[in-house]
C-alpha cells in the first residue's frame, strides 16, 4: 500500500522485504494478549522479524492460546521462539535428559526456534554443543546467546563461545546486553572486536532493560544509535520492547535521533 510522505526516500541500504537476512529486529513478548498482539502487528508487522516468548512465560499459556499467538506471528512473517532462561530452568532441574522432551514439545506446539543461554545456569562448552545438537536434531533453529549479565567477558571468549554455537548448528548468536554497555555508554572496544571476529549478519546485539540494574531509557537509545551509526541500518537488534519497535525503525531510517549521514546544503 502507498505510504505517507513517499516523496522522502528512505536509506537504500535498509532491507525492506521480509523475510530479511540482515537488519532484523527481535521483539520481546512478556505475555501480550492476542487482541493487543494483532492490533500492534497491524502497525509494526513490517518492521519486526523475530518475537521471543521471554524467560519461561510459555509455560503459563493454555495450549490453544499459545498456538493462536504463534499463528498470528506467522501471519505477519514473524518467527516466534522460546527465551533461553526457560531452557536453563529445564536443564537446571532435569539435566540433559530434559532437553529433548522440551525441544519436542516446542516443535509439537509449532515453535520453530529456541534460545540456548546460560544467564542463570552455567553451561560448559560440551553442554553448549550437546544442547544445540539435540535442538537441531529435533528440527529447531537455535539462537545461541553468549555473555554474562554479571561478569565481564573478553571479546576472545565471546567469539569462542559464538563459534561453538555455529559449529554445533546454531543459526545466529545473541550477544548479552550487559556486555555491550559500560558505565552507561556503549562498550565500543568490545563491540569493535566482536565485529572483527564474527560475521555481523549472524549476530544480534541485545539491548539492556529493567532486568539489568541501573538501566535507563537514555542508555538503551544511545546503544541503538551507536549500533546503527557503526554498522548501518541493517544491523540486527534484539530485546526491543513492543512499544519501541516503531521508534527503532525510525532510528534505522535516520528519521529519529540517528539523523541523515550527509546534509544537502544545495538549497541554501
């Protein structure tokens, strides 16, 4: 359909056709009711690519309701997946034996991807590879998360963990938001090292939120602005709150705080 103000061009390097292979926006779903979900996606559907059922919230849905939410996401070409802390709970309480039934249940319900992380329950390199392999064998895509919410991790270790995921069959890697900010500012040296050691098209940079102590709205916006300035509008951004997807697309399009890269002074 025709867009408003269509005489104003958008950045040509911004991918607009879904499914996107880069420039993806991952949205968090903390328990959005289906009517709100449908209403929101009628506006932001073109600008969101992946939706995460955060932490273990998927366990609290009635099955028919969860299937309905999954169907709505698929209607808008949004891939729903299970947040990593749900699997951490399963692994922490049931061990490796609980991983395959968990993956099989996700598949049965129509979920095509899961996150593998170790924010709460530590994973060894062997655990990371084995869990990823089980999920892939069940026909799931794997989004592997690297980094810690509590300890600073070197770029070398993050890259090593990311490659473990890729070698085991993961599709993309998420970088923990707490690693990407330092004293309220983007951790530019770390982000630069990650970009040098990994294919950025396969990396999602997570945004911090209220679950990380001391996070402010300013900090979130400035990290997004830095990522877009550094890597262009087609950088992959994760952990975007539903109400911020539209604003994030404005940032990508240089229609917000990340303004045009060049100013045309010809008319002056």
